[in-house]
C-alpha cells in the first residue's frame, strides 16, 4: 500500500514501511529554530524549552568586565532577583559587604545563584 504526499503531510523514506508519513507543523518560533517536522529543533531552542520547564526567569543581568572594558552580562540561568540584605563595612577589605555574604556587586535585575540569586525555582 502506498500513499501520496499531500500538502498536509510529507512522505518519509526512512525504512518504517510503506506509507510512513510525518505531519508538517507550523515553523517553530524558538530561538534560532524554524523546525517544521516537530523533531529537529535547534540546540538553542531545546535549551530555551528546558529553561522554561525548570523555572528559569531569564539570563543573569550582572555586568561583566574585561581589562576595564564592558564585556556584556553574565548570562547564566537566573531563577529570580537577589534578595535584600543589610550591609556592613568591612574595613579590612575596604568595602561594604552583605550580611548574608552573597555577591555584593551591582545587580540591575535578575541574578544567577553565583551572583546572589536563588538556587532554583
């Protein structure tokens, strides 16, 4: 038994037997994707999906620097904002430190666990 390819499906030649068909889906809107068969998503698209399932709210927003010049942001998976904490002056280090001893630098938005944000959702 053979079937003809129609606009709604595509005939596959993968050895699954005569008439094996796969549906054609709308193009995926994921990051750097465009998959239309529902199977061959890009690595970026798969990571975006896994992050959404794990509760990641977005990338870490802490600015990074190289040789005194801006080099983008941290970009690690962030599960939320850094919680507030009281500050105290560490005279030995010559700077203010957080009471909870988390990262005490500038955090403009979401923070990964390395920069004082929550470990997971």
